[in-house]
C-alpha cells in the first residue's frame, strides 16, 4: 500500500523516540515530536493530530509495512518497545522502502559531476549498491569502510537539531578517563566525523567560555534544557579543523611545520594520499623523500606518524621528535618484557 512522505517521517520519529529508553513517552510526547519533525522537514506547522499518531502506531504494530513493531503501553500511559533492541531500521527493506530509495538515488544522480556536490558521489554509490544487492539478493559489490559496533549514532540527529534551532541540551557524559559520568548543560556548534567516530564541538556552560569536544559514543543521555543557548562568537567553524589531524585541538592553538622523511618504497603512498592538505615535498633524497605539513600537535598526529614505523623518521619540530622517541622507547620496553614472559 502506498505510504506518503509525511507518514514515513512520522514512523521514523516514533521509532527514534521509542528507542530512547531514558525517557518515558506519552502519546502527547509522540505527537509533539512528530509535529516538530513535520515542521522541520516539510515546513508544515499545522501539527499532527492525536488520531494520526494513534493510526501510525497501529500501522507500525501491523505487518502491512513489514514492521510488526512490538509497541506496548506501560502503566496505561507510556509507550515503549517490549524488545529494547528493536528498531524499524533493523528490519529488511520492503518494496515501498526500495521504491523510495530508487527515487532518491535517481534524484541525487542528477547532481553527480557538479563541483558543489562532489560529496554526493559516495552517497549515490552506496545507495545504488544497496538497491542492487537488495533487488538481486546478491552480495554487495562495494565494501565501504564501516564500524558495526559504533555507538552514539542515535545522538547525531538530536544534536544536529539542537544546533540548528540553537537549543541548550543537558548531557550525561563519561569519558574514557573519568571514573563516573557527569551531567552538564551544553551548547553545540559543530558535528565532526573522524575515522568512523562522531564528535560534537561546543561549550560547556558551567565552564563558561571553555570550548570542548565530546565523543558521541561516550554520551549516555541527552535532554533539552531551558537554560539560554550560548552563541559561538569566537570560532570560525568553517576553518576550525583545517590545521588539524583528528579532532583534538584547543582554541588559539597554533600550528607548526612538521618535517618528516619517508623511505623510497613508501613515498608514493604518501604522495598519492597526503597526510594533510598542507603537505609539501621539500626534497628528494637518495633513500627517500622529505615532506612537510602545517598542523597543530596532538595525539592523532602522533598516532598517524608512529603508524609508519621504521618507514618514517620525523625531523622536526624538536618537541615532537622528543615525544615520539619517548613513545618508541616505551614500546621497545614493552616488547622486551614480553620476550621474557612470552607464551
């Protein structure tokens, strides 16, 4: 049976709400969430009726769309999934979904080749490969980089909406180094992806003026907060990460020239895939090539450089060379201890 776009949006929003088990969802809450989504995506501000959302829930419970969602009512008031791992996004795509994907793919292909839409090429290829494998029941012919156990993706849309609408959120967060989680108000400015992990750059309110980067996979809960949103008045978000490998950076941190030698066998790899857009070839040596990049010094840079092992030697700056030598010495010590206790 045909399903219009508004209905698909409502199904997705109800699904997202019921997956969030940190909040108890009444029918009024679901109506409000659906109304907000329809306004954001479609520009329709008439709201969603109570009867419409009740019909949506019954449709999701049925097998008409293949969902058969285990939606239950707790305490005669709160809606949730009886199976905490259920999501309509986990079930196989039905014919309606495939039709929508085909239409989206056809629309996006019209923009392939335009300079302003170069990022769409990978998206279109992913869509077409998904449609191909689903329709033919064959193995996908493109294997994109992915992380099957990646956490925190459910927060991307929540944070994006908060940034766009300039809303303060209350976040419960526990970093890898913290013994326990802490809760604080946060104004988000920019979502950033690095190596299949997502981060949000913003300001923590109780540390006024302190810009920080939060890993989405370390966030436990996010809720809206009435505290006024704190505008970004100091950072150029369009260029903030231009001098950075990774996401670790503090406002005002200055970049420096990092010079490194690569052996002849591996220099072509660095030429075809530069470590950073600022990479320059400084000289050709008999046994390799010397390059430079202009970046801030951080953990991700060290990890990138150390990953080349004996194929690379960092020549400057001196503080970075000292830090890398220290890390390599510790690594050698670990191997010497392991040799004495090898299995």
